[in-house]
């Protein structure tokens, strides 16, 4: 039996202050269509990208999201999912808007995207039960055909098990006052890995249009554990092998301060994991930098903005 997943992006519902009613509509539709579908996963708006990546790693036939498609600055579902798609299906979105306009004149104010991520069909739906019903009505006559066309049986074969067994691995993490040591490619990759993405964060000599003379990184005592946590969570979501290191203390202009390596069998997984580690380390790991500007002033970044 084909599997499906439903993810609801709603900060209020995730906090328990609001009862989500849209996710159950999508779940009931998918079950009626014959998909093995668990109850909807409800996450805060800010966590939708990670939740979708995690769901895609399970390779369901269908992934529907609800919520986060409006005009609010917190509505980030469409922008988070679009880069994950290998191919967009704009005709489905056009039909969704046509059906929506028959019932709701403001339907065109909602964002939407539909497409393929590997062998998974993905579509974003609004956070209202009515909007989800409109989307399901559009999908009902075409979804079986889509799933048949993109089934792994009719697509590129899945990587063998021995490849998957070599991924989801954290090769190492570190925070050090010493210059970041060179790490050999062979330490991160294996013969089954076909892509290696490397991100290097280098100290630059300017910030917000002002010259930077020197920079010092400071970290909280929990920083090393938090770095490990972030990298482990990303490795659990993507079929990759990861390494990440951050320097603390004085770091001269032009030297390496932050390094992320992501190896995977395919480049899309490596790019996605490397970017997620870089973004989440900056947002979640308590490391701050003190910038001595050329005019003698001092700016703390990450503490006072």
C-alpha cells in the first residue's frame, strides 16, 4: 500500500491554543483514496521546512501540507517547500485557484505550489478546512495517475540498503579556539557517496557597510552540546554524512570560522543538509561575535543585533 503524510503548519495549533481542523480533512481524503496515512503532524510555522524534509526522507507517495500559505510574514510554507521540488506542476495549482474562486473571492490571496520531490507528490494547501476540501477535490481525479507515473517501479531505482546504512551519520562536531584543522574528504565520504558539499564561513572585513578591524567569537558552555544536537537532528532527516566545526576566540580577517561538510549519494540531499546545518547553527547554537570596527567602536552580533 502506498503511504502518504500530512503536515500542518500552525504555531497556535502546535502550542495547543487552537484546534486544527484542516489536517484531519486531508488525512481522511488520503485514507479514502487508499493511502496508508497516519494522523497529521502539527508543527509551528517556523519548523515547516525541517518537518517536510523529514517526511520526504521517508519517501511517501504523497505529502500534503496545510497552513502557512497566507499573507502574514510567518506564512512560510510555500517558500520553504518550493526549493525542495525537483519539478513543479503549475496546472494543478491553476485548477486549485479556479475551484477556490468559485467559493471564496479571496482565494487568489493564498499561495500554493505543487510538484514532485523525488518520487513524492507534494502540494501545499491553505489552513482552512474549506481550502483543503477544494484542494482534495482537484486532486481526487488525478492523484492515482500521478502516483502511478512517479512510482519507483516506473522511476529510477531506489538506492540499495547498504547505501542507506552509511547515511544518517555524524562524522564529528567540534568547537575550538585553535584554527580549524583540515579534514580529509575520505573522513566524511564513502565509496557510496556521489556528492560532497562544503560550506566555509570566512571572517570578512566589513559588516553592514562598515569596516571591521578584528573579530572575536564567544560561546556559551552549552554551545558544543547544542552544535552536536543540531547536526544530529539534520542527519536524522537526510540521507547524508555530516561534519561541522566552529572556531571561538580571536579569528583574523580572512580565516575560516565555520565549516560544514555534507556527503550524500545524491547532490540534492547534500545541498539541503549542508544549508540546513549552516542556517540552524547560526540560529540555535549560542555563539556570538564581538566585532571591533575600524572607527574603534565595538559591535556584538547575536546579542544586541
